[in-house]
């Protein structure tokens, strides 16, 4: 083909049927070829559904495609996956962290990698804090100490935001264009976070919501926060215990709090709440429509396959079994297919974003 009629300039009417017949693996690779292919792919995206990340061989990432019920193998020879831990995901991208606090963002399908600066110990404050950190890094898996992590990336422009909470009191952010990590909301004990439209929403340990505006050069706490003075508080049934609590923003912009609860070793359920601004009370929500939620990811995804459901992993429910999908309408559970013993698993949704 001539220089003026290259593959990136294929007519959408020709490219679209080609993309539609590709399997999931090749489709997600093809949509990253160029901006034109990406734009066309958004007009023919197949139903979004969750995959599972199965850990791990040294340079091989194993993924379980739940749509086609196949284990797919992706080689990443440039990255030692036995030393790097996946701590968040966004679309087809994973946020990886090693024991030496090196962060990178990895595209599962294309191997593209974005390296982030190593965390500077000086951010931790006093010499005692730094010594405690150094002992922690040298003594056990640093990933176990993180409380909440957020990754957001634009698949087309590669704009990205990373936020990471360590030991409640340390909230760090880094976005494309920054030269160093920034620490924010000092004095706030952070629990969990989500990100949408340049804003980081933080649920504190005393159940208040703070908003950090990341649109400017320096992160700043937003003064336009309708939820600021509305502490999350709901009645809990006496026989049940609250296990995990997460925050989520829907596609329509609604802010939700989701919690898992139950009787240890027996039954459990997920409950969703939103603030009624007229009554100033948190009220239970029975449905999220055709949207799907991965517990802890912070956003909902429209899905004709898993709509009205919550995907969870073992640590979300304290049930002693593997991951599964909770149907909100019926409060029933579909346990994830057993595809072998793995030391960890995560859900992610390729193509979202």
C-alpha cells in the first residue's frame, strides 16, 4: 500500500468488520495500533465482561477469559512477575509494584510499559518514619501494607493518574507530566479511594468523604464537596459483622458506598448505599441497573453479561473460598470456575476506558 493509504488510514467501513471478528485477545491488541483504530473500535466493542488475573510465573502472566472460558498466556520477558505485584488495574492496564517501591503501568496485551519514579523516602516525614519504612521493606511483602490504590488511564492519550495509600496516613499521587510523587491530605486517615473526572474521592477511617482535585499542577482539597459533612452511617443487623467497605462512582456520576457483611463462615451479602441530600441520610440501593461493579475498583461498568452484579475475591468476604460474582437482584453467588490453584487472583475489565 502507498504511504498515503497505510493501514492506519483504513476506511472505518472496512476496519469495523475486521475488528468484530477478532477474538478478545487480538481485539484489545488491535485497538491500540493507532488513534484511528482505537476510535473505530469504540463503535464495535463487544460486551464488556471481567477477566481474572492468575498469578504467576516469573515472566508469564496468566489470564482467565471468563467470556470464552480459556486461560490465556501473555509473556512479559522484560518484567520479573515474581518480584512485581499487581495492585490496581484500569482497562487493559495493570499497576505493578515491586519490593523496592518501583512502580510501572503495564499493558497486558501489548507489553507497553510506563515507568514511574521510585518513591522517595523523604516523603515519609521524620527519621523514625523512614527507619520504620526501611525495616518494613526489608522484612515482609510491602504490598500487604497498602490500604487502597487507584489507577486511571486513558487508553488513547495515555494520560494517567496513580494514587496510593500507605498505612492510612500517607496518601501519594502521581499523574502524567509530574516529575515526582506528591503527598496530600496530611493528617487524614485514608481508607479507600476512587477517581473520576480529575477528582480523587477518599473515604476516611471515620467514614467521611473528602475530594482531592487533581486537575491543577498541585493536588488540592476541593471546597465543592456536597458530601463533606455527611458521615456514612447505617444500621447494622445485630447478628452480622461488617467486613469490607468501598466507595464507587457510577457512569452517571452517583456516589455510592458498598459494604460486605455476614456471619463468619456462613452467609454474606453486599449492600449499596447512597446519600439522600433532602433527608441527609444514607439510603440502601437495591439495584445498579445494567452496570457491573468490581468490588474495590471504584467505578461501575455497563455490561450486558454481568449487569447488576458485584465481582469479588476471597479477601472481600472472609468466606474461605475463591472469587465469585454476587447478583444484587437475587443475593445469589456464582463462584468463579476452578482453573487450578493460584496464590492470588484479581478481576479486571479489558477494554474499559
